[in-house]
C-alpha cells in the first residue's frame, strides 16, 4: 500500500516495542506530519514511566487528535474509538513476541535518544515489562488483529520485521 493512501491522520497500533514510535517519526518526517507518541502523553516527564491521572491523559489525547495532520503511535484502548473516528488510515505492527522482547532489551541497554522516549526519563529493564511483552501482549495481539479486521479505513498490516523493512524501503522512509 502506498503511504499516501493512509491520509494525513495515521494511527499506528501494535504491541509494546514493535517499532511504532520509530515508524511514526519516519512517516512524520517524510509526510510532514507531526508525530504524537501516546506514551509521552500518558506518562509524566522526568519520571520512571509514572502515569498521569487518567483525566489528564484523556485531555491531552483528545487535544492532540483534534489537529488536522498527525501520525500517532500507541494503543490505549480506552481512547481508541475517538482516535479512529479522526484517523484517515491505520497501520498495525504485529511483529513476533521475540522481536518485541529483543527491541525492549536493546532500547533499555543501548538506545539513549530513541523516538518516543520519555522526556527526562531513562529506559531500564523491568521484569513487569518483560512479563507484559511475553504474556499480556499475546492476548493483546489477538484483540488488535480482530479490531484491525473491522476497521473500514485504509489500512496496512506489517507482521514481520522483513515486512516492516520492505515498507520502509518502498515508502522511502529513513529510520
């Protein structure tokens, strides 16, 4: 699918550490769309991923999606209906669990300036995040896939690292 078909408000979904933020920045740079990282809206800056109060997060989320152009990465299912109402296209990253786990370890140990990082925060390996990636993400993947199948917008599913790499290449994206 050509990137242009996804429009000017693109929603990127998928499990933790699947490459959503990196893809959002790459699309944003190529298409002139401001990237919005939901993790940054959901968590307080300068903390170790401390969540904001739900009403504060929802207000930030709702203000962000009112913009005329964006590429937004993240899930946060409780806000997904209004996000999809505004979206013009959807990308689902559905990479294998092992890929997500390796990306999590790599970003925690080696990447200091990664897209979507929390301002003033530092990624570190946490057992609860490993458990989330290995256990919870499996159930989430099934939910994302079922939801994705029902979305009537232009959409693209990338389910392997090689499919994602091909998309970067064919869409003219730089990581």
